[in-house]
């Protein structure tokens, strides 16, 4: 009887010790420890670069970043020349800007961090006025313009998104940024409500925003916009607000 009691007591002690050991091991495996990621993310992007005719005569020039639509994605830079400033350059138009027109890969969308990396790289290698960086884009590029404004609101001087849209709550990040929005009243691809929502949100945040609607235009509201000299005059009148 005494032996059975001693064996039973020993079993209890062994069981308790095992539970304590398991609890200690559990604490070690489920606890948190500090860690750090350090890596360089490589960005590769093909783009068209236009330098003003008198580029060497000035110390710094405004930069205009143009973002094309979904139809111009791919690996053929000639597609980027189909619309907007790159098309006008091909037709012989002279701009008082450095014009940068990147190409988005097939099946991808504009990524703000990559676009900012492009701006930074061009600014390092060319005579860019850091207080006069402008962004414009059409359709998918309009969405990209709104996204870049939210990602880098204090790097830009003005934006002109055409038939795009974005996340309205992010407009509170850039009420200081002069904005001119364009959209066709009969756009069946990107409803005008997408631009209207952004304009309303930006106004509510106290933003400086203009909205031009072409009542009879469909999705192509960019041809008339980029043919309008007043757009470029407006850009040149804007400087970054610190």
C-alpha cells in the first residue's frame, strides 16, 4: 500500500514537471522577437524622354510626367506616342517642360512607388526644378495620377487627372495640391461619378480644384484636354507649396 502511494506521488510530480517544461517551451516558441528587413527593391521602367529645345540655356526646367491608359501597356514604346504629350511631341510640338512618359507593363497598373523612383532618377540626371513637378494621365493614367498625389503629396506642384478616379478618403492628404480634373459627360468606360466623387472629397478637404466636364464626350476626354494650351499655362503657373 505504501509502495503504491509512493509510486502515485512520484507520478504526480513527474506529470507536473512535464507540464511546466511544456509551458516553458511554449513560451519560447510563441513569444515575439525583434527582426529587421534590409533590401533594395529594383525598379525597371522604359520611358520616353523629351528635353526642351533650349534645354542647355536654363539651370532648371519644370518636369511633366505623363501616364498613359491601359491600352498602351506593353513593351513597345511607340504605343505611348498614341495619345497626349508624347503624341504632340511626335507631331512637332515644343513644350517648355522636360516630359517623361513611362510605359506600364502588360497586365500591370501604375505603382506610385515606382513612379516616384522614376521622378527621382530623372531629377538626379537632368536639370529638374524640384518645385515644378507636374503629373497628368488619362484613364488608367488618371487613376495613377490620383494615386501618386496621395503617395507623394509634397513632391508635386500640380496634377491633372483625366477620366480617372481614386480613393476619396486620401484627398485629405493633398488639399494643398492644385488640381484640374477632366471627364466626358457620356463616358461609358469610367463613369463621370468617379471624378465627381474625388472633386467633391477634395473640395470638402479644402482643396484647390477645378473640374471641366465635356457634356457630349465619351471616354476620350483627353484629346481636347491635351490640345488646350491653357492646361500647360496653368501647369506653369503652379509651384510646389511647402
